[in-house]
């Protein structure tokens, strides 16, 4: 049963999202209003050193939206920015942490089914069963699933979905296992939850094409990230195996 003191922090990383950010804020702000936690919940968007006016737009929006916290920092990549946001939420008293992205691919209308199941699971995560973001991304997700099985010996349905609701107590227990500069922090977090036997629920979600702007990730970057990820996965797996 929901109480008025459930403090929800919605974490959204943003990089060069001037075409999307206002709509994303308009979409997600009603969600944080509906779960305000006596005024202590927050919608937190972290500008990852954008070269456009994303952060300026965020600052203007904050003037009339008290539950919105705009943050900017030096560019460090998506995964590191997500991790930064998780630490911010934990440091500011979140009871539940939800993460999505700033490109408009996910639907706020699908949040409530996640919220309704928050007490029963350590993490409720979206399963992109009908993706509309291109064949190359679907291919990468399938390869990633195979790599995770080989490297970590666990099966993860959709490890990198940017639509996940987590209990803060569980997140706090394991977050320090992930290096602050790790680019695939959500992937490793999904793996850690699987390895540790945490209670994880997958729910199907809509995953639309990017709603505006330019995708900063291309196949060249994906392969570069993949090579580094294999090295990092081995290192993290050694840490996890020592703890099991």
C-alpha cells in the first residue's frame, strides 16, 4: 500500500537534447507530482556536459516546477551519468529510484504498473518486446545477452533497458561494486541483481523511435564500447565471484 512518505526519485540523463527535453519534462513531471512523497520526491535530470542549451532549458523549467532538480556536470558518458544519478538519489533520501532516458522513447503512462509492484520486487524492469529503434540496436541487445551468459553465467532478459524501478535499500547494497566511470552501468547492475539472487520482475514496455534530435551512439561507438566492456566485465566478474 502506498504511503504519502514514499520518496520517489526519477533519474534521467541528458546530452544535447534541446529538441526533446521540454517534452520529456512535461511528460514526466506529472508522475513525480502524483508520487510527491510529501514534497520530497524529485524528478532529476542530469545534463552530461551538453554542447547545446539543454541545461538552460532545464533551468527555466525548474523556476515553476518545484519537484524538478536540474543538474549539470562534465561530460562522462551515459552509463557514468546514470550512476551519478543513482548516487544522488540515494544521498538525498530516495526510497525508490526510477531511471529512464531523455529521448522520448519510453512512455510515462506505463509507469504505474511498475509502481504498483514496487514492494514485491527489488527491481521492476522493462522488457522491450516490440522495439522500434532499429535492427542494429536489436542485434546488439541479443549479442549482449549472449555475452552476459558467457561472462557471468546468468541469463538476463533485457539488461540495458532504460525503464527500471528499484528499491533504494537493494541498490545501496550493491552500487559500490560498479566503477564510477563504467559505461554500461545499467547492464552490470542487472547482472549483479541476477548473480545475487535479487527479486527481479520484467514487464513488457513500449519502446518508440527517438522522438527528436540526433542519436549520439553509432555502430562504431557500439563496437568500441563492446571491446572495453569485455575487459570490464571480466574485472567485475572476479569481484562478484569473490563475494559469492
